[in-house]
C-alpha cells in the first residue's frame, strides 16, 4: 500500500520537503499562507491536518522549539515521523519523544541527511579506536536578512521557551552531528566534557561563530570550529586523525579522502531519509538516523542552551566578516585549541561543562 505523507511546516526549508514528498503528499500545514499543489488541502492547524487527511507519515519542518508537541500529536494519530534537525531542545524532551514513539510503536527518523551518504559510510568504516583526534570546520556567510527570516531567528528564547538558532545547533548542526557520529563509530563512547567559546558580529542573542572542544569517554578530542561570518567559503569538513593517517569528509558535497588518497573525490549516492523511512515501514530496513542515534547531539545542544550559559561575545567588525577567521578556524582544528589558548585578542574565556550521561 502506498504511504500517505503529510508535511507540517511547508514554507522555508519545507519547500524542499514538498518536492521530496512528491505524489505521496496528502496535506500541508503552516501558520503562514501557503499555495498547495492542486488537490492537496492546506491547513493552519496541524491537528486539523492530522484529523482530516489521516496520514501514515508526517514530515515536521517547523521551528525547533515547536517540534515536541507537534511530534507527540502526530504519534497519537498513529503516524511515523521524519523530524527535521535539531529534533528537540532538551534531553527531557528527547526522552519524552523516544518514550512516546516506543509506546505508539512508531518510527522517528531525524533529518541529518548527510548521514545517508555513501561517502559517510566509507568514512565511518575507516574509523576505529586508534583515532587520536576529530575536527569539524566550516566557514559560511550569512547576511542580516538571515536573522530577519523569522521572529525566533537569532533568539535564545521565545515566550519563555528555548529557541535553537546558534551556529552550532542549527545552521551548522550537521557538522556537529557528523563529528559526534564519527566519535561513536570510532568507539569513543559518549561525550563527557564541553569547552566552548561563542562569538557574534551582530546584535543577536546567539552565536554566529563558535569553537567547541568535546572530550569523549575514552579521552578522544573533537574540535569544532565554525562561523557564519567567514571569508572564503569552507563547505564543511570532518577530519579524523590517527596512526592510520588522515581521513577527510566534506559532508555537504560527499567528497572524501581516505588515508593515502592524494585529494578528496566525490563519492556519489545518498539515500533519501524519507525513502529510507518508507522502506523501514514496508521491509523493516534499519533507519539511517533513528532518534536514539542523536542523543549525543541533544546532550551537547542542551549544554549550549541552558539559561546560565554565557552570552556570546560581540566582535565589532564593520562588514560582518571577521578578519583572519578562516586561518583561525584551521589553526584551532590543527592544534585542538580554543582562541583563548591561541592568544587571539578578542577571545573570551571558555565555558566548561561536564555533560550528563543522557
């Protein structure tokens, strides 16, 4: 039987999901005006969508702080879920959703789509407990319009609820998730210590530039250095170092260099996460990104968004670009060091937090 798929959150990135769902789409919901395809009903209330269209699968692409209540309603309606990243905003919410999915006997896939690539599969296979360091580096550019895209953009809270829009947990969350999954693949255990420095170049409440050092149970170190105030574009690189040499995955483009390779080459092929979820429903195929596999990401996210976390430090630059930032990202990754340890004049003291077992 062909699955019936509905989309909640049909604007913005939801437009990509509309195309991906294609002919399986039976309904759309969004609080903003939308123009649905012919013969597809549109709703402003997701509960009305669930009641009237009775979907088998729901794709949720709404602001992160709204994910949990919508997902619980969809589970109550008997739906399997494809939930955009980040899945939830706290460990308590993560466990609530996981328990609800288990009680309902429904599947929940999380939209970290780069974990569906063949390049990732090959990169992951090269990792083992001999790994000595992991790094993630990305340099993007976002203008002021990016932070005007929605009332919650650039905010820490809305109506008393945590909002997830800092560079580490929303726009470049894929880099963090891919790196954490690499630690898992290498047998490093759970992340246990977070040391982070967060910066901003505009009047927002969250960071647009961040350096985070994460230590796993085995002592393996992960250094994440990312910015939305970059110079030259760095799409997103995950590097693993060890006695075997270096392996590099450019996760947005699926370019891969394994130890001994002279340069990264594209490894074509991605499994669409909705397709994988539908296969799971019909054949029992394992989910590529089940909710439980994202617990480390949620652990780090919660530590970054607690009410007592320091506000990001302002870097006063005229054109929203940090001079020398790309070289600093590279140096930080190469040395596994934070800017405050590298003598950077504008650096702030790191915020250090022990991470819970989850």
